[in-house]
């Protein structure tokens, strides 16, 4: 519709608004259609033609820069019931960072629901959202149409038909059921991807990692990305294979920061401990070396196994060195070494809990739960719980909260005047909102309100949402 046509229609509209006849103002073509009628019918016909022109026939064309996007995909889980959406929005608003928001979304997904897109949407670069949101991540990532590969099994032929998140999800599922086929796909297609994408694809080899993956991982020693080479080396270390040495793996230099000794009068055993550093620069270099090297290479340097090195380590002499070793074990230790270290630290009680927390990304569910229960038994370690990663949602029972000093400590802090301690309580309650069962969340909320916590406190938001997300959500809600 051009400006002249718009002006003509505006004159007709103004005439009708003022109550007058506008037949003489109409375009010649319109007069021909209405001329055979009486005056009243002429006006009605003109009105119908004008309405059709304004609302249907002559609507402005969309700008050429406008791109049509496909509809938002329907997810595999039902949407959160409308009555719970305000609680979800409140919990998300209170969550201070992306990690805490991920807990809120993870809790909802663990109870069989997904957020409404107007309440929360994952970003195109989101790597922490539950797998069920992969279609939304891909929808955010691209406005292209016509990809239908998501409906088929991923293969080399339809690789390009999958968006990145859907591709990662398909490969992860394939690694669980057909690890060799998934590895072959990654081996075939990853070299053509960018370093960042290549790294994320090769990371999937961790799922079901086995000796059959070693040849492919060894071939990555020539990869053009240093991060890919490092990742491959760490996964090889998990399989008990050594690095190739050289400047990229300065194990000998790291060994110089570690002292070897003997302990025991009857049963002599080898001990290992951090040598005293002489400057801040040496501390920084030691930290860099722990990050660069692999556990199996370090153990071999001293002529012992991974478990022997962990068993002989003198925990408690240097906190920073303890943390560095724990992170090395989590990054490159075998599953047996990780489990051994976790069991050993837990057996020592709460004094080594911070070291054990570094292992949580590699621990199985049982060991992670044992560690959480250990922390809850001793109120002075509650602040450390937020440092744990990869915890399961919605499993902590009321008995776990009452089996120790947690509740008395919380009641005391709530009734006190220490603002710093109260802030720690708020952070802890947010974690409890993620970990607790619906029943435990309800009872904990009631207990803390009785202790003096304001019922409207935002720190209770996730606990309230958890309580409402009972596992027996009715089908009508869903």
C-alpha cells in the first residue's frame, strides 16, 4: 500500500467518523462496484471494501531483513503447571548466578517437568541445562528451517542435519549403547569442526571410557588444539596410559616439588608430601604443573601406583598442595584411584571434606551422597556444600538433616544477630532446596519458620518450590 492509497482510505474513514456520505471520495474502481445500489447500500459496500483493503488485501509487507523462525519445539517433558510458575520465577530471581539457576531448572526437570519459555529459556551456548532442553538450545542457536535429522538416528550422512545440542545429545546416548559407533562418528566428523566444538565432542568419549578408545585418543596427540591434546592425555591417563613426556608434560619438574619419605617402624611404607616452596612464584609454578601433568605419570615417576601415591600422601601439611592433588586426581585419575581417594578422605572424617569435594564431578551417586551426609553431620562445614558439583537433585531425607548438628546450628543462627552467618544460612537453604525430597523440604521450611525465619524470606523460595513439586503431580496438572 502506497502513501496515496493510505491518504485516500484516511479520507473515507474521517468522513464516516463525522457521519457523512463518502461515495464521491471513493476511487473510481470502487464507485463502479457500488454505483448500482441505493445510497445507503453504496456506503455499506464501500465500508466492506475499505475494511478488506486495510485488514487483509493491503497489509504492509514484511521487511526483507525479517527472518521467519520455526515454531518453538515441544519438549519431551510436560510444562510446569501454571500454579507453580510464580514459585519458579521467584526461585530463579533469587538465584544469584548461572550455577544456582541451573540447580533450580535441574530440580524441576528431576521431578518430570520443564519451565515455561516465558519464565526461563536456555541460552544458545548453555552447557549446563538438562538434556531435555536440547531442542530449545538448538532453536536459540539457529533460525534455519528444514532440518529433520533430529527425528532419525545420528549418522555420518545426516550429521549436518543436527543442531549442535541435539548432536551432542544423540552422541551421548550412542556412547551409552553403542560406544564404538559413537567414537567412529566423532573420529570421522570432529576434525572438520572448530577447536571449541571439537573439544566438546571429544569430551563425550568420557562416557563409557574404555581401552577400546585408547587408539583414537593417542591419535589426538597431533591435534592442532592444545586443549584437545590435553584432554586426550587426561583420558588416556584415566585408562592407565602414560604421556609421551617432553616439554608439554613436565612431570620431572613437578616431582621436584614433592618429597618422598618413609614412615612406620614395623611396616615401612613410602610417604609423599609437598616440599616447602620458597616464593610465591614457586607456588604458582607448582599449581601450573599439577594442572598440566597426569596422575599416572606422576605416580610412575616415583615408581608406585596411583593408589599408592594417594595412600602415601601426607594430607594436612599443605592445604594448597592437597587441593592441587585432589584436582589432579579428579581430572586424570582412573576411576579406581578417584574412588580410593574419596573413600580414604571420608574415612578420615570431616577434616578433609574440602579435598574430597574436588572429586565430586567423578564420583558415583552413592559416594556423593555419603560425602553430603558427612558434611551435614558437622555444622561448621555447611558453607562448603555449595562448592560441590554434579550432585543429584531431590534425594536428601529428613533423617539426614536430623542426624547431626545442622538443625540446631541453623536455629541458633536464625535467632542470632550475626548478619554474615545469616547470609551463609541463605546460601545453605538454597542448596537444601535442590537436594531435599519434597517431604524434607516441607518439614525444613516449617522448622525454620518456627525458629524465627520470616515466612516471606526469599531464601525459602527453592524449598517451597521443591515442596510443591511433589513426585505425585497429578496427570491433570501435567
